[in-house]
C-alpha cells in the first residue's frame, strides 16, 4: 500500500476518480457506487452532498482494500508454490513444513484489519456528521460494534519451543525480522517479576 501513498498525500494527491482510472478499476462501476450512495442518503445541500461523496469514496477504498488483499494472497500463494521443490513424493515432515508455510502465507491479516478499521472509523465519523447536521445536533449517532482495535489485541501466548520450532520454516531474512519484533516487544513490555 505504501506505493500508493502519492495518490492520496501531498503535492501528487489525486482525486479518487483519478485513482480509479490509474488502478484500472471500472469507472462505470465507480459512478454506480457514487449514485447508489446519493440515492440512499439523498443529500439536501452542497455540504451534505460532499459528506455523502466522502462516505461513498471511503467505502470504495474499503472495498478496494479487500480486493487488494485477495490479489496479495494470490501472489503470495503463487510465489510460495513456485519456490517449493517438486519431488515425486513428500515425507510427513516435508508435508508439515509446507502446511505451516501455507498457513503462514494465508494468515497475514494484521495490515488489512488495521487499515479496514481505519476506514470503518472514517465511515462512522461521516455518518455521525451527516446525522448531526440533519438532526440539528439532536441525534448522537454511535455504532454498537466492539472497539475497533479489539481484534488486534487478542493474542495467543506461544512457548519459546513452539516459536523456535516454527522459525525454522521461514527464510533467514524473515526469521531475523520476527526475532527483532519479539525483542522490541520484550523491551517495551518486560515480563512481570
């Protein structure tokens, strides 16, 4: 996603409609998406029209994120399988290594979930502003979903043996990255005595 930062930040920022074209998305589908939001929320003035436009654009970005996740997973799977040797048969240990590599490849949702949560918060904010304007401040809109970062804080504790056993299946570079992350977390949160 970092490669797309120039599309939304700074002097090189473009409108979402520009990025639709640049990313080879269907402009007609994007226009239908915008119309759907205008029909659903029926803006009453220019400020509401802008809020509804931003709401539609933020939702489009969220949909784009999920499409990108599918593409990234496909690319990672192809790279994983292309890198695997092709013997006539696999031992149980080799099968286990491939199983763990596949699960690791598929279980990389942290970035997606974090970015989706940001976009969801933006959608909630825009809806809150729209409702506040329409109700002259009488409706205090708040969703009933759990804290948006709850899924990021749920962790399972692994024993050192489990971690070391699984590290052998990663490339040396990825292993060094994981160990550096573990050391950083340990430095920030030393074990209680």
